[in-house]
């Protein structure tokens, strides 16, 4: 009886080891008892994912990377900024796996380069004009906002504010945030760049606006969550909120794109699926980003995909 019992236990152990080896995809991967349970359904994921580009998407991309790596300890995900244009150039050149962008690739790359990229719309982003809190300006019409950013209006008293010189805090031409703001806030008008205060770092922009009474700039709504050092500005009486964006009342928003060169490899695809999956969806709105499926028909119709 003892021999039969030991043989049964030994046989069960061999069967368990055989199943574990098959799920791991080969004999060169090992797993602890806990890891074995998690890898029983899917192979152990390993590899690296690199991305660069949009500063507006960066906080979300980094948060997703941290959460994804916790679930997949054999994967390293590195996300950097640099601006949408730079991210698109790098993914087109094959130097990163993902190019993060506030705008469609065709707006920053030539047609041949853009045609090689696959678009993954991970969420929506709302852009908000922001001014110094001591300025007392909380609303601008579209015409006033355009005149301010194009340099036609140079003093806040011209739009109902104090007698204070307007200080533009602008973004470089490579910025997708700038391209999105130009299209949906300024009606396509080119902003008057202030190179002395030009930055594509949203944190630096917020600090500059908070320290200069006459300053105005614009940032993604995600950079304003839980912060009050600057004053968001309504446009035509409509505040820059997720609710107003979803309904179509607030027009200054766009899709956030994560581009890959061709179809993504397994580990990159897994990361993209995670970002767009139900598990991570709750974190999107907490961080100030929008869930694409919540956009009303009116809002979605106002921002159609470009025609190839």
C-alpha cells in the first residue's frame, strides 16, 4: 500500500511538471508554485517595450507601464516624452516600439512613412487653456482666445481682464498638443511662438504660468487633476471637463494614439491590449483622460478620421 501511494504521488508530480513545462513554452523558463498557477492559462510573457512621444499621454503611458510590469515581472516597459512628432519619427524609423501621438500620423509624417504605421486609439484627451490664478480671467470667446494666441491682443484689459501684458507660454512645432490646440481651439490659426518660454514639458508650462501673472498656456486635462496652481479657462462659456467633452459641448479634444510600425509583436500587443482593456479603464478617467466609447455621437462626428 505504501509503495502504491508513493507511486501515485510521484506520478501526479510528473504530470504537474509536464503541464507546467508545456504552458511555459519550453524547458528554459521556470516558475514558482504561485507563478505556475498564473501561467497555467497563458504563457509567461517576457521582453521589452519602448515608447516615446506625446507629453500629454505620458502620465497615462507611465502609469499603465508600471501596472503592466507588476502583472508581468519579466517585461520591461519604458515610456518617454519628446513630443508627438518625435515619437512618430522614432517609431517610423524602428528605434522604438510605440510612437505616442496627440494627432494622426499623417499630420506629422509624409504619406509613405505614415502608411507603414498602425494606429491604436487608446483614449481621448481634452486640452484646456490655463492662466495665472491671480489674473481673474475665467472665460474667453473663441475669437478672443485666437486673438490672444496669435498676438493680435497683447493686454488682458482688451478681454475684460486687468491692465496686464499677456505672456504667451507656447509649445514647439513638433508638439502634438500644439497641433491639436491649433485645430480645435484656434480654428487653424498659427500661434505666435514665444521661444523664450517655449516648452513641450507640461509640468514646466504649468510652473511658468503659475509664476507669471500675465501668462497663458494650454495643457492636457490630465495635468490639472488634483492641482490648483493655475486657472483653467472656459471657451465660449463651456468649461474644459470630461462631461462637456463626452457630450460634444467642449470642442478642444482629440484621440490619443499609440502607433506601431506594422502589427505589434506579442509583448507590445499585450501592453496595448492592457491599456485599452477593462482592467485599466477605471484609471483613465481618474487621471483626466477620456474613454473613447463614452463619446457621444455628436462629439465623435465632429472629430472624424482623416481621409487617406
